[in-house]
């Protein structure tokens, strides 16, 4: 059969690299073919999700930043400073998290989706027109966020005026000044040329971009045991590959940005400067428990236990 797989990025960006590896594995180990649909070929993120839910697509990569509108629990990824900055701890968390492997799957199932994996894409950085060293500097800055209520809360707590937008509108909105800030990992700021329409990059260390890959559940349930194994093995191989792929990616991307635009500033906030941003975590977490759905508390507790285990495992 031909399996259709859509994602939110271009072929040579992180989600595309993951998808290419998944395709390669499936095709090497079965008679099936995987047809890849990069960003823009089938619409915005919300469109490909609908297509996966209705079975037009067999696979979809949609980030919790968008899924949080559908599965409120997925908004947990927007509690600032919840995920560790240390890469070993971060990767250990994604490899072993019980929240991801056991608690999230039933929530995705209820939406007609088989959750296959979640993986990180890189440290999230702000790009703005003016330098940012404190929440005061975000005052009156219309800041584009992905479309879920908790990240709106989070950027409000950071002092900004959050503006939820689908990805396709962000470059134009920055260019015309409708928004004056946005956040994304370095590789994406580089590949989408977001640096052309912003002047400053700020590293507050508040998050890592998480994404998720799923299958249409009816399709997945209808597969033979052998084909399910092919899908699971390809998922695991692509997961290992994509963590390796990210080694050094952030620094390389920042270098490319500086080459393309020498006037760009890249500022890593000090611990002291980060403190007021960090201080918002408590209130955003409380808001998550309010709006994060019935399983919010269970997910948050399990995430924290998983993160503690990951910190222990990597000696951190
Ligand atoms: O900011 C966004 O909306 C996009 N950012 C990344 C890194 N991937 C896909 C997503 O649509």
C-alpha cells in the first residue's frame, strides 16, 4: 500500500528528516510505500491533523503547540522551564517518559489517533525587533505564539501581548509589523529566514520545541501484527536518528544566521536575567491545571516524576 504522511516543516528541516528516515525504514522492511507531504502541500497544521483524523492521511506530525487546542493535556509542554536545558537529561526524558508512553496515548486515541512518538526539536529562542533582557522589554510587543491557550497565558506572564497564528502567516506578519516577535528553535529561524524579519535573538532557556507523530487509529488498528511491528521499528529508528541529527544543530544554525546577517544579535540571558521569566512558571502551571483537561494533574505529576528520573539517570 501507499501510506500518506504529512508534517509541519520542509523536507530538510527536523520533522522532514524524521519523516525521511521513517519512510526509508518502512520501505526497506516491507512492501509498503510512504508518500511524504511537507509543510504547505496540504495546508496548515490544523488541516493535516483533520486529514489524519478522517483517514485521508495515515500519518501526521503535529506539535503539541497546535494539538493543545484539541487535547488540552498536551499544553503541558508550554509550562516554561519544565523541560531541562541539559541535552542528556532532555533526551533521556523523551526516551523513557511514562507520561508520553502510557498517559498520553489514550488521550490521542480518543481523538482517533495512535500516538507513535514525541521528540524534541531544539531550544526555543525569541526573535524580536528590540533587544529583550527582561519581561519589561516585552511590554506592548505583539508576540506570535502557536495556537493553544496555555502558551498565550505563558507569554502574557512573560509581559508580552500574545498573538496566536498558524505558521504560514508568521513571516508576513513580522515583515509588515503586525507582530514584533515570535519563538522557534535556531534551525527553524535559519531555514525559514526568520532572521530577515527580526533583529535580535534571545535565549531565555524557557523551552525546547516538542513535536509528536501519530497514525490514524482505525488504519493502525487494521494493520497486521507484522505491519504494526514495521511501523514501531521505523518509529524507533527515526527517533534515534533524529536525536543524533540534532547534535550541534543549534550552534551550526546560529553560525549560519550570523553569516547571513552579521548585524543580528544573539543574547543568552544570565541566570539573574532569567529569574523573572522563571518566576512565571508557577502561575502558568496553576493555569495548566485549570485548563489542561481532566488528566492535567496526572500528566503533570508523571512528567515531573519522569523528569526527575531523567535527571538522576544522566547524573544531573
Ligand atoms: O512555529 C511553528 O508554528 C512551527 N515551528 C516549528 C519548529 N515546526 C513546525 C511549526 O509549525
